[in-house]
């Protein structure tokens, strides 16, 4: 069934990609409109071979909309997502504003789509770009051997900072390659030829805002508030796609063969075989919608633990594609339409 759709923040990096993913996946849009800030209003935008004019984000723009795909800063989301929901739309919100709200499901379709049965505020939160692939990779293992503890170190690309991050990174690379002084503008330090462990706001508990998101969102998505999650988030000199080194301890021993069998048939996962010379890399994941998993091996220091390496496109599966998949589920389940 076709539905009326609005894309909010349509001229931003993720909003632009949401538009492309909607078209790629032949989303059943009866009508579609694109909203952005006053600064972008009036600009032409293309979708499905047709030209549309970007509209300013305002309450009346949501009248008649059934699904709103929003990708704005949290302060804009806090103002306008409830307005859109009050107009009768279900909002799939990509900001961090609603992720930990107990009345807003935090959804990764391959993991916990059943949470869409209970959307009390009319808002579905789209998770963090690290938590999404982490949960896609771990859910099939969690189903066969309950997870006790997760230790994850991330290798996050420059595009996690959005378009400004990529511009900064390219400028830094140019200066660095020429031996000139590097002056960061979006990142909190030199990323060219370097890694940054504090490219996010530091919270009072000593963890960054990003690390705390990984803890809290992973627990909510996997439905276990007691799950032990220990993250270290690092920015690395890569344009697109985040990588994750994961050590996961289960309540019982699980063999590599058992884990690989579960991952091989898991939705959204591409399992790569290291014995065939295959291993997940950002260049594999960039532009793709799957979560790539490899280097599955036993932890020699803990009989109930495994190590694995996970890579996913942070802009697609980590943001835009996941949001569109949520919208598809809303239509498929008859929640809208």
C-alpha cells in the first residue's frame, strides 16, 4: 500500500541519502515531500526522475503525512517530531533525541522489529551508527547463547561527523601530504595520518557521549538492561564505514562453527571467510546496506567468549537505510497505510 512520506532534513548528508535509498528500494510512496531549514527552502531536488522544491520545516507541512523520515539536529527533532506525530504521522527519527525515551521504540528491523507494535508517542528512534551493526551481528549469537558481556573498540570514519567532517578530512589529508601544518575544523584533532580517541564530547563518567550511547542503546535494542557493555570509540582516517572489534562473552561456551552457522543465515549479515582470504574492510561496506562480519575466533583467555570483526557503512545501514527499513516494516505490518 502506498503512503504519504516526508523527508525532513532532506538536504543534509543523511537526509540526501534517505532520498536515494527510498528510490533504490522502490519504497511505496503515494506522495513525497522534502523539508529542510529556511536556508535550504526553495531549492530544487530530484527524486525518481521528477523535480521537487524543498519546503521549510513548519507544522503545516506535516498535514496528511503518514510517515516522516527525519534527520535533523536533536534540538530541531525535539520541536518538530512531536508536531508531526500529533498530525497523525509516524516519525522515524534519526537524531539522538528520542532513543532512550521509554515510550519510543529504538529499532533495528533485523533485531527487534516487533517493538513497532507499541509506538506510544508516534516516534520511532533510529539508533546510533555503531549500535546498529553491533546488534545486527550479535543478535543471532544472542539467540543461541545469551550474551553476558560485550567489549567493543570502534574504528569510526570521518563521515560520522557528516559532510563537514569529510571536508575537514580531505583538507587535512592535502596539508599532511604536502608536509604543511594541519588545522582541524570539524574533528577535534589531526585525523590525517592519525587516530583520535576524543572526537566526541566527554561525559562526567569519563566515557565519551558516543561511548555512552553504545552502552545504553545496545542494552535497549537487545532488550537487556543488565547487559555489560564496555566500549572505546576511536575516529580513524577513513572516509566512509565504521569498523568494530568485538569481544563477546556468553553464558555458555559457543563454538566458532556454531557462531558462523548462525551468522551465515542471519538477516542483513554477510559472513566473510578468513580461510579464503576474506576479511571485512571499510571499502567493502561503503555504499552497501549489509553488515559484514569476519575474523570469528575463540578467545583463548575466556572459554565462553568469541572475538569478531564487524564493518558497516555508517551513513547507510548506520543511518539512512535502517530508517527506510523501519518505514518499510511500518507499511508491511499495516501500522500505516
